């Protein structure tokens, strides 16, 4: 594979194609923000949700270990004046939605991609595990007072539990109350699913623009495979894994590696560039410098807000 060939393909790509890809990326981020806003409830505006989503993606792109997810919780918690753990619980639900959608897409696409019957047991296990996890969380939230009382009782015997674990548990469960609100829960899922739809169309359309004889679902499958590849904590921004996964998938469909690399680089660079611009503006607006960002994320303590003390359950 000649990297020079990939850059020549990018240079020959019409500006209109790149503009379309950028517009889809912005639309993806907007729909994603709408879904998260629904999970947060009336506590957050669309503007704040959109800015914090971009902050999260940008931080994930420059730091390892998925620190972008932690940053979203910290910054949104500071903005709304609530415990970051309460915000983090909505991100956990959002990621659970992602895994459920990812499993469903893989179950439907894998047989077509490989042209044979594939044992989907591990995908069914993933899907059922996610659904059971949501059911368990629903039961725990419904019995929140009972759980908090038990933890408070244990906290009297274990000071560390009373001081550290209990405040986190209270705030975490507060965020999970979304599970008991069907309309809010559905709107959150709809937002996450909508962002997936936008992304699948973007990947399919851009591949068709580069390779006119490509089947519509090839680009969508490369998107799904890439999402699976970077699902676990990896190098910042999934660099290497993003491109390698897409090249490997498109090779199944006899698309030349140089074309596949050009396709992956454009999608990756566009996403990185847009989230970097908006994310940096959002960080500046929040009074956070890039220089001190890492230390702030790694050193900030998760302490309860003044309005919510350990053992207190909010309705």
C-alpha cells in the first residue's frame, strides 16, 4: 500500500464531497447532543449538551483511557451544579444504548459481510447482558431508598464507605432515575439511535462518492466494525485502530487499500477537526486551558455538592 496514493486520492476528492462529510459530522454531533440532553432531562440546555459532547470527543482524541467521558461528567456537573457521578450515570446509559445498537447491527450485517452463517452467540450474549443490566439498574433505582439505607447502615461500620462510596452511590443512582421515566428514556434512546443512523448514512454515502460501484451497506459495515474496534480504551482518538479496521473491512469487498486508507483518513480527520474546533472553544468558555486539562481530569475529586449530602435521596 502506497500512502502517497492515498493522499493523491484525497487531493483529487472534490471539495463538495468533503463539505458533505463535514455537514454529516456536525449533524451527528447535534443529534448525539439531543439524545444526551434527553437523558439529562430539563437540567441541561441543548447548547450545553452540544458543547460538552464536543469537549468529550476532543479530549478522547488527545488523551488515552477514555478521559473524554470523565470530562463530560465533570464539566457538565460543574455547569449544572450537581455531582459529576449523577452526570456520569447518564453517560453509562448512553454507552449501554451504543452497545445494544452495535450488537443488533453486527447480528444483521455479519452474515452478509462474510457470505456465510456465523455463530452469533457472543453477540446475543452481549445484547442480553446489556438488556439485563438495564433491568437490574431499573430495579435498583426503584428501590433506591432501600439501597441507600443499607449503604448508610454499612457506612456506620465502615467509615470509608460512609465518606467516599455512599456520596458516589447517591449521585449515581440519582442519574439513573431516567430508567423510571419511560418517555425520557425513549427520547434518549431515540437520540442515540438517530446519531447512529446519521453516521451510517455518512459512511455509506462517502464511500459511494469515492467508489461508485460500492454497495450501500459496505460503508455502514465499516462504520460498525470501526466502532467495535475503538469501543475499548485505546490510543488517543483510536489512531491506527480506526484506519486499520476500515482498511481490513473494505478489503473484504475488494476495495484497494489506498482507497480505503484515503476514505478512513478523511472521515477521521474531519471528525477530529470539527470536534477539536468546537471542543477547544467549549473548554475556553469553561475557563479550562489545554495545558492544565490533564491534571484537572486526573486530580479532581468527586465530592458531593452542597445541596446533596451523603445518604440524602432526592425526588
